[in-house]
């Protein structure tokens, strides 16, 4: 107890010694709040100013500044942004080709790291090179700070993204950013500046992107030119387009522009005659309902327009259908406009749905039962890249139908595929209809449990089985092999397909 006593006594002794050694003090001066002097306040302001200046600095050897303007959207739309690769190459001491190869992470390319700088703190965000589907780019929150889609969604702050379009060893050379917003998020004007960055050795480049969101104003332009176009289409089971030609020279002359590249906007005419400005189909296109009015995509949609994009014919507008919604005898007149210089060139397009002229004759005789062996083989891939095998003649002979008739039966559901055992129940497909994800024993499986999938693909001219491997459930180094049996029935005929699916290890680069 004596030792403990001295230990507790010592601090008190030292305190009293300190007080008495310094002379007489008012206890209020010891225990009360200190009031800062003017000099002390000025010093604090000076230090805060230095801290703010440091916070505003961007740690980069080169800053490239861009502005992108977009409009409130209810769907995912994108704005293209090309950046100055030559300036980045000069900063890094590389060629432009080397910079692009490094950004895209090509094999053997210089190591160029992608990251972001947080707008609110100007600190590096290096947790992910990309939080988008690209090799470089990020989702950003309301403050312009980078984060993952899941994290920002959970916080309710997911705002917009910058996504680089190049990919490793990609020959398409899509070397630019797509900038887009989180749909249905904003209804009042917004403006952010974010920083997508690159580093190479000891050099850093910041791409400062000011993204401005605003609302569209009313269209006040007058129609300066109208072209009447007509297109006959067969009922479609896919979203594939058929193109209709127009005269672009009339458009450019009426709008006072040198080429179609100078088009400022695209318009769809709604049922009440007003203009839809937010494109929602194809490229720069619109969905139209049964009345021919531009409208949101829904089960009432019938056809859509599309125009532009890499390699698109300057004198053609693409027309596609909502699969299965258009029938022979239907006719829709839709209006699609080009806008520039406060003038409109309007395309009035009449789409007639006509019967398919089948070039084939069905095989003679009664439907029959046939059996075939099919081998599907591919190397493992980390996507859903398929392989396919033609089964057209076998199905034609068994069902005594033309290719188009079998295709139509597949679309309507009259053609059925059973996995391993034919039953009286309706098939429950788990992959592309009609088809299944397959377990190791060849039985039908859910996507989460499947190793491979096999489905029947059809068109007016093709009938084929196709399939691929699950990117997560199959080992890229070991691959897998499975067997199963499909029973395909239609029109009283039956084809038993013994399938062997071999997935080899991932191919060496």
C-alpha cells in the first residue's frame, strides 16, 4: 500500500510545485478559456489559407481540361469525349501508340496506371483503376469523388461515370471516353469537375472533365424539309434492323450545313405532335408505339429508328422492331427529324409489315424421328463467346418444314426442347430460349450453377445449336467436358440430339 500511496501522491506534488514556483496566479487564469489575440487569429487564418491552397492544387505534371454538356435522361445515354493523346505522349516521353497501348493494357505495353483524384479533397483514388466496365474510368458521386457502383448506389449518391472505350489488344481502336449519367437522378442543373488520371514512372497527367447537366429547352425550330419514305418489313423475332434510304443532300441544304456530321440533334414526333428530344433506341433513335408516336420503350412499342455511329451509311436510317409485336398487315407511319441551325429536316417513314416470301419448299412426307450426335468444342473464355453447329437439314427433314417455318415455330414456342427426358410439362428454359444451362451431369441447371449452356438459334435462313462456358464456374486452366441429350419436338416430328461439349483450357496469348 505504501508504494501505491507514493505513486498517486507524486503527480499532485509536482502540480503544486509548479504552481508555487511560478509565483502568484489567479486560478481563473489557469482553468478558464484562453481568448485568442488578433495576432493568433491572423496566424490561424494564414494556416487555413495555406491548407485550402494545398487542397485546391492538382498533383499533376500536365492537366488537360474539357467540358461536356448533357441533358437530364431517363435512360443510359453517353457523350463522347476525345482527349489529347499527343500531349500525354509528350509528357510521358512516349509515342502516341505506346500511350494508347499502355492505357488499354496491351500485351508488352508500357505500364501506365489509371486512377482518379477526388474532387473534394484532391487526394488520389487508387483503390480501383476502373470502377466501370472499361480498363480506365470511374463512377462519381455528387461531390465528384470516385467510387464503386455498389458503394455509391448504397449511399444514394451515384451520379455519373467516365468510361474509357479501349480494351486490351483491341483492334477496333475505340480510344475515347464515354461520359454518362445515372438515369432518372437529376431534374435540376448540375455541374461537376472530376479528374481521370494517368501515371507513368514519375510523371502524372490529370484529365479534368467538367460535366454539365441541364434541361432541354422547347423546340421552336420550323420544318424546312420533309421526305416521304416507305419500307416493307417481315415480322421480326429479333431487334435486327432493315435500312431505308433518304437523300442527305436535301437535309444538308435545308439545314444550311456542310455535312450530316453537323447535325445538332435528333427528334421523334410524339402522338400529340410535340417533339421527343431524348433518344432512347439504337443510335440517336426513338421507339414508336402502335399509333406511330415516339414514346418510351414498352410492351406497346412497335418499331424504332436509328442513325449514325462508326461506319454508318450517311444516306440510310435503320428501322427495327419490338420482337413479336408486329404482324402481317400492320402499317406504321413514324416521324424522325434532324435538327440544326434552328431548322428541322423531317423524315416521314411508313413501315409496312408484309408476309415473308419463303424461298424454300418443305421436304415431302410425314414428320419423323431422327437422332444425331453433336460435338461442341471451344477454349475457355472469360465471357460468353459461343460456338455453334449447323442442324438445319436435320430439323427440316424431321419436321418436314422450311427453315423459316421452323424459325417461326421457335419464336411462337411451338418448337420445344427438353433436356435429357421428354415430359408432358412445358419446358422450363434456363438459358437463351429455347435452351439450358447445364450441370456437370448434363442436367438442366440455374445460371449460377451451370458449367455450359446450349441453345437453339434460328433465323429465316439458319438453324443451329450454339453454346458457351460459364466464365466463373469453369476453370480457365482445366476446362471441362460434359454430355447431355436434347429432345427437340415440332410439327409431330422429333430430333434426339446427343451433345458432347468440350471446353479446353484458355488459349495462350
